[in-house]
């Protein structure tokens, strides 16, 4: 009888141990789910806060055709071309502000020099050429010196090599 009782208690111990393991795995599974869904929520929040798929268009200045990445959100405008290794020879980034403002740009975290073209109502009002890259705390501010509604960033010296000048019309495909 003592032997049977011992096996029965051993069996109880195994069931109790097994239940504890199941509870432990259930808790770990729940924690993993919480982490996973929290991560999804953060990604969805980032998407809801202006992270969008880039839109590419063609800009024409005189006879020059430039492939431009259109930037319209504040998050994308803040990022700009920062930390990108380069820009293709006939490419640029077009910042479209929808309204006119006195605009100021810096070369924060840039890895290559740029030309910055300030545009108002499809006309170039100012060109800041061959601007050197700066680090995380840029010191130089490049201003439109008047109201502008778009800014086009191009590789350094593109404007001089292409004959682009103040007063030129900038047409962007619809």
C-alpha cells in the first residue's frame, strides 16, 4: 500500500510541475504577444505620423529634365537628404510647401555637397550653390530671402553646369 501511495504522490508532483510549466509558458507567450503588438502599434503610429512611400516626378528647368523625389510631409522635410550616400546625376529632392514662406535650410548630416534652389510660383528666386555638408549641429543657414513655396536640392554645381539661373521656370509633372 505504501508503494502505491508513493507512486500516487509522485504522479501528483508530476501534474503540479507540469501545470507550473504550462503557466510559465503561457506567461512568456503573453509577454511576447504584448511586445509584438506594441511594436506593431508603434509602426502604425509612425505610418500615421507622416511616414509615406516616396513619390517621384519629373521637373523641367529649361531643357533639363530632373527626376525628383517629392517631399510634402514635415517628417520627410526634416529628414531631407540627410545621411544618404549620394544622389544620382540627374536627380533631386523637391520640397513642396503648398504655401509661401521665408524658408531656411541647413546641411545637417549631409554626406555630399548640394545646390539648393528656392522657387516661388514655379520661378527660381534664389540659388545657393555648392554648399558643403555639415554634421549634426549645422552652423550655416541658407535662406530663401523672401517668400518661396518650393525648394529643389540637387548635386553641387548642377545649376552652373546646366545653365540654370534665377528667373528660370520650374515645371513639375502633375
